[in-house]
């Protein structure tokens, strides 16, 4: 199940939540296929003013930071590098579609690969 967390300065996020959730979900479905759409979980973390910093200074207009949880096997199989590149590009495009082109360059996407047997659902380890 793909999990995304988007951290966005609260002032930038307000009122854009539904659009960002839809755009990020669309981006994942574009890479994996429509079968994945119903499995995508998006968490939006609005960061209050003064609590985001870049270079030692508050940056209340920072571009979003996306963390995408993915199974390690998706990145280590043949073609895994292409999947990673498509996810980074697609998620960045989703952010730009909601926040504008100026957000593209500052948007960060981190793919966090989880090894088999290191995650679970409903109290049971997932493989």
C-alpha cells in the first residue's frame, strides 16, 4: 500500500488539501496503474508559520517535501530505477499542478524503501 506524507507550510496548504490529495494519488496511479488508486494513503502535514527553515532562516513559503513509503523490492527489481524516476517526476509534477510552477524546483521527494518483513497492517507483518 503506497503511503505518502506531504509536509507543506500551513499557509500554502490551506484550502488546497483536496487538490493535493487527488494530484498525488493520480501520480501514483499513473506509475503503478489504476489498480493502485484505491490503496494510496496520503497524509498532509501542515507546518505552522516559523517552523520550517532553510539555511538557518524561516521559510514559510517553502515548496512541499514528499516522503513516499515503498517496498524495497519495487526498487531493486529489474526496472526499479525507472519506477523511482517516474515516481519522483510524477509526484513533483503533482505538486507543481497544485502550487504552481514556482514550487517545482524546491519540491523534494524521498523514496523510503522498506525491506520485506519490516511493515505490517492490522497487527500482521506484510511480505
